[in-house]
C-alpha cells in the first residue's frame, strides 16, 4: 500500500513538473498574457481542469517551486551550524547554493525565465507575494526559537532585515541573468555582493541567535 501511494505521488509530481515546464516554455515564447490555460492543456494533452487542479493560480505555473522559495530562508536558518548566528547561516547557505546547486535560494534562472518575470506585471506581483511569505516564514521560525513573546519584535525586525538583504541579492542575480551574463560570472558577482549585503548587517545581527556549540 505504501508503495502504491509512492507511485501515485511520483506520477502526480511528474504531471505537475511537465505542466509547469510546458507552460513556462510557451510563456517565454509568446508572453504570459497571450497563452491560455486551454492551450497549455492542449500542449500537455490533458484537460483544462487538470491544469487548474494542479495550479489554481496561472502564475504558479511559472513559480511551481513557490513553496520551496517561501520556506528557503527559514530552512537555511534552521540548518545553521553550531556556533553560527542566523546571519552567518544564511550567508553560508547562499554561497553554498551558488553554482546552480540550489537556485531557489539564489535566484539563478535562464535568461528567458528572468525576462519573462521581469516583463510581466502579474508575475512580478506574484513574486512579491512569495517574498512576503518567505519573510513571514523566517519571522515565525525566529520567533519560535527566540522564545518569550517579548522577543518577537526583535525576531520580526531581524527577519525583515535578513529578507531584504536576500531579496536584493536574488534580484541582482536575476538582473544579470536577463543580461545574459555567464553563470560563472554571476556566481562571482553574487558572492562579492553577498559579502557586502550580509556584512552590512553584521554590526546588528552578527550575534543574533547563535546556535550553541554541539
């Protein structure tokens, strides 16, 4: 029974990934607003209802990894090493994600994808919503780790600053992708920018929520 459930989930994942891929290709070729759900369904050889069941929001055919993006900063904070502050953990996680290892955290994308999002107001608006979710998830995690309610304001302020720094880096990476900058050069620039962005927060957050040594 467990094996059957695994197979069903795997099949659903394959369908979902295929729909998102086909839709994104069509959007890049023709523009987000000029491609209908019916056309995506025809291309995938499924019903229109199947597309909307998997993706109630048309925008999430582009941002099919939005749940991972929304949780990415909280996950990086949660996985920081003993002796690392939240700031240090997020900085290290960003650097380790470069090289295409985890684009959800860095913003790496093809030039076509980056231009699609940049040139489509509805997609930019959806990405801002995901940015808010990402900051909210980080704030919730930090508040839980900080403990007493009196510390929750500090957690909210810390998450706002950390999320803002990350958002600037994320959008820089996207801007370089739009300009067809080579991946290796994007990584070099992003690593240098991360030193500046996270370094600017060090005087305030360098010692915030340091994980005790093991």
